[in-house]
C-alpha cells in the first residue's frame, strides 16, 4: 500500500499527498479527477470546503509544530 502524507501547514491548509480517497459522511467519494495532491481547509473560510481556496490568508494563525501525543488509553 502506498504511503499517504499529510502536512499541516502553518497558518493554512492540510496538504494531502499520495494514494488517498476523500469521502463525505455518507461514504460518497469526492471526484478528485486523478489528483494525487490536494489541500484541505482548516480555517472554515473556504468557499470550496473541504478543499482550501486560500481564504485563510490573514485570517488564520497556527504555528504548526509536531509534538508527541500522550500514550493511547487502554
């Protein structure tokens, strides 16, 4: 299985790269037209949700820095 990479961009979207499918809550797939890279909205301002359209510029701040989650609860 191919790797899917998600990059959390500072002050912006989540970039998704690789082999993936995006579906709605009913399981219907979005038509990605063969794209292997898309950006997903994190700010809620996009007119093209769930995809990013750049509307976050100047309205969304988040300094994306990786960190360790606490251990999984058993």
